[in-house]
């Protein structure tokens, strides 16, 4: 059964750098696990790794480090691409907002003009209706006696 130790314990006991232990755990060169918030490592796995790399780092280990660096560089590139896409999306959204604000201003202005037209037409209609009604009433009053005369003449002819 593995004996789990903290990174601090490994650093002090085996006189290695904390960054190195974290790197070895990340590259899975040594067995490691997380407890709630702490990274712990298998002490036996660390001992074997240190014995194996005691003289000089092996070619395989160097290749692993190179691959890790390449992976990290690729992650950085992808992150930059994501940021650039988000930036473009934000610019597009800002342009859309500006267009919508212009449309809103235009619609508000159109509404104001419509209200003016409604007011003008209402005023004109109310003036026209009064004049129209008065003219019609005058016509009715003037033509009413004449129609009565015509009706009376028409009745006499029969």
C-alpha cells in the first residue's frame, strides 16, 4: 500500500525543489493524487524516480519535458485564439448594440412625428367638420322650402 506524503515533506526529506516535484507529478513520472486542496505523492514512487534519475536525466525524461513544454505552448496558442475570438464577438456585440440604439432613436423620432401628424389631422378634421356641418345645415335650411314647393307642385300634377 502506498505511503502518501505532502510535497513539503518530499522537498525537505529528499532535498528536491517543489517545482520539480509538481512537474514530475504533472508528467506522471511519479504517482500523485489530490486530497481536497493538497497534492500528495507516493513516497515509494518518488524514491524509485530519484534513484532512476540519480546520475543524469535520461533521454526519455528530457523528451517528456520537451513534450510538456510543447503542450503548454499549444495551450497558450489556443488560449490566445479563444481570446481573439471573444474580442471579435465583443466588437460585433458592441456594433449590434450601437445599431439597435440608432434604431431605437429613429423609432422614437418616428413616433414623435406620428403624434404630430395625428394632432394636425385631428385639428384639421375638427375645423373641417365644423365648417362642413355648418355648410350642410345652411344648405338644408335653404333647400327645405324649395323642396316643399316642389313636393306640393308634384302632388298637384297627379
